[in-house]
């Protein structure tokens, strides 16, 4: 990554409603010949405010809602202990319904009207990829995004990588790892099923790259449209992949669309918490097991692995604070989940942010916060994998984790041969 002339920086995060207190402006120290007055947004004496745009309503409500709740569990604990350098953390969260245009509008409102210190926990490839040019327009104000819920490539590459701090591994890394594991079990004909947008194509690109390394190509493809629900008819997609004789199908999509595919595949004799819940409940209603041979990849460890300090802390704080969405964001069709990979990821993101805020000192600026993030080297989050950022590295973690269904719950895969047996 080339160091640009304009510096950007992040800031703390939290949950709650829109704050009315004005944000103060202060001069940031010069760095690399940069005008110290450029975008040197500081925080006021009482709070640190960040902005979040995500899906809180509709078919994808479980994405934004649980990411938000996981982050809030940690922020609530930090606030209860007096905040960071005496400042509490709060989040201005806006719903975009997993749609690009509202996400663009939300980004402008968060920066211009709310004057958030930085952006965090955006959800979705189709939304973020459209918001990236807008975020880049605010480079002179040093506005950046940290901890987004998407593993797509655009925010990891020029011209946007300078303004984004990715914490999670990429979709490409997830798919490369899945191809490697299934190849080791003997699979040679790979099919893909994906959401037909930038999100789905990003995952499919990872499959293609993994197979190319082995002199192979994708045998067959099938797609579904964004916002497809669990009741959707995925029969044509299942039949197309089945006729192609594929050994394995790698899916990139939201839980309802992927769950619908698995349900239909099992019904035709072929063959994340929200998806698992749909499949388990449908199985109880029909007297069938829809979870055999189902492997899930994650960018955080299992929330049942209490041997990891951060997982134990996450479970304790989720139970202690029972974080809730502001009334205006709640979708009555989505019930809060006790634990999930999504809320654990939000929790991990919050831990990274708070540590960087602490390192920013008592008078944080966006430039100073960016420097603090880039100072994180081999930082122990308590998840068994250290995080490292730097001026030339804006992805903190590279780990990919695999789970299969055991007694109706996701459990770490220890025996791949047994896990993939249908």
C-alpha cells in the first residue's frame, strides 16, 4: 500500500442513540508534510462517537443487529468502568436494509450531520462497495472505516485500502482454505452457489483462484438474488449443480438464501446460527436431518470455545449487559440471539478499537487514532491468533475457522472425513 499524502484515522465506538453534544475540532500534529489542520477532528471531553450503517430490518436484520449487539457488550463494559481516558463510547447506527443507496446516504449523514469520529461495523459487500467512493471523498477529513462485516476485495485494494482497516480475513482467504480442505478429502469437481452481486462474486473468485492453483476450474455455477428468503424455490439451482455431478458445493451468500439451497438439496436427496436454526427447525417439522455434511467457515473462533479468554469474556459480557438495539432500529421479526458468530465478531472489533483508543492518549485526533491502529503489532485479542496492523498492512487477522453441526450446534471440525460424510 502506498502511503498517501493525506492521513486518515479512526476513533472509538459505542452504542446508543444519536448524541446531541457538539464535536470539538483540534489541531493534529504534522506527519509526513501533511497540513496539520486537514481533517484533524478531535473528540469532546465527554464522549467518543462513531457511525455505523448496516441492515437492521428485513431479511438480513440478523447481520447488523448481532454485529451491533456484540460490539455493544464490550462498549457497555468499558463505559461502566469510566470509558476510555474518561470518555464514554457511543454509536450512531443507521439502517440501510442491506441496500447500496441507503448506505451511501447514511455515510454522508454520519460524516456531515453527526460528525462521527470514524465509521465502523458496516455490513455487506453490495453496500460497502458502493459506499467506498463516498468514504474516499472524505480523505481530506481523514475519515476511515474499521472492522467491516465483509471479506470482499475492494476495500483491501487500491484506491480504497488507505481508508479502511479490515480486521477479519477475506472471502478469498476463506474460499482458498475451503478448497484446500475439500481437495484433501478427495473432492475434484467443485460447484458454486452464490448471491448474484459483488458479495457472491467475491467468494466465487476465491474458489476459482484456489482451483487454479491445482490446475482445475469451477465445474458448475448457480445463483440467487439478494434478499431471497428461506422459503424461496432453489430447485433449479440444486438440479443444475446436481446434473453437473459436482462433489461439493461452496456457497457465498446470506443465511436465508444459503439455507434455502441446503433445504432443497436435502429434500431432493442430495447431499451460521441463523441458517442452522432455519434448517434445524425445518427438520423438526419434517422429521428430516438437513445438517449432514454441512461445513461452515468463519473468521472468528467458535463461541463455545471457552478455552479462549476472549470467548469467555464475550459470553460473560453478553449475559451481563444483554445489549439491545435502540427502539427505532428493532425488527420485530428478528429476535435477539444469545450468542452468534456475528456478535462475537462485533465484540472482537470493539476490542481492537478500544485498544487503539487507549493508545491514542487523552487528546485523540483522527490522525493520532490512525497511528495508534497502525502501532498494533502481534496484539493478543484472546482468540488464539494475534492481530497486526501497520502502514502497509490494513488487514489485522488472517485466520479461517471451520465448524460442522453436532447435536444441533456448530462445533469445530476435528475430523474432516467424518464431517463431510453425508
